[in-house]
């Protein structure tokens, strides 16, 4: 499997195309649907699904256009459905960006779930804290952490629905994974090994 990394939107969200052969899944398409679509077409990829690590607008706002462009199912954890449903309003409130209301998600992500899209295989790990329905997506060699864990820090927990204690418990879950996994967070630097992040000042 290969990973194409795209930085999108005013909050510089990392959107990822996880690929195997010509197939791909789209992880966290936060904005710039045209840019993402063009990248998919230029690389002759066949997108199969949209996977959201959580429901914040900067991780999902391009989902509608991509769903329409490629007829894709959208996956998000049910505990973040309230954030996903209001992503257009949140975007307008925080950045002034005007967006269309997102369609209902097609599938719920469930802790421990094994997702298979042809040769693309990912495991869902529920990692609440930053948001109630935050998840990490695990492959054999990579961990997509959303806004749980960054190269230089952890996700904020000052929202009314955040829970710092749950975030700490989620980080303990991550510590139990193979430390050679490469970490692909929702923002900032990506591709660092998990052991390098865990051995820093964060945890």
C-alpha cells in the first residue's frame, strides 16, 4: 500500500489517499474537493470509500462533492454524527467558509471493525477525547490518527464535548501498538515512526 498526502483547506488538514494498485480510499477530505478529485484522476485511481477520523468540518467538508463525483460511501463513528451533521455551520462560524450541508453518512465506524476494500485493509480503533467519536485507522504499516496525536502534541480537549481523561486513555491504547508504525496525523508533519513520537516529551 502507498499513501498520497494532500494538505487542504484554511486549517491545513492532511487528507490522505491510501492506495493499493489503482484502488484507493480517501481519509479526511477536509476541503478542496476539486484538488482531491484532480489528484485521483491524474493518478488514475479508483476511489472506493471516504473514511473520516472524526466529524470536525476541517476533516469532512469535501465529502459531499467527492461522494457525488465518484459515488462513494461515507464512513464516520456514530458518536460524531452531531459534529458531522453541522459541519457546514461550523465551517461558516470558525472560518467564514460557506459550504453545502453534508449528506447522511452511509456507514458507522465501530471499534475493532475490520474494513476491507479489495486489497485495502484497515482496522478501526475508537479513540475518543478530542471528540466523542474520534477514531484511528490502522494498517499493517501505518496509523492514521486524526487529531488524537501529532508529531509535536496531542489534540485539544477544550471543546464542550471533549474529554481529556478519555484522550489520555486513548493514547494508552496507541502505546500498545507496534512502535514501528508510521503516524499520519490530521495536521502537521506526517510519516514519523510511532516510537519517535512516543519517546518525545508528549507521553
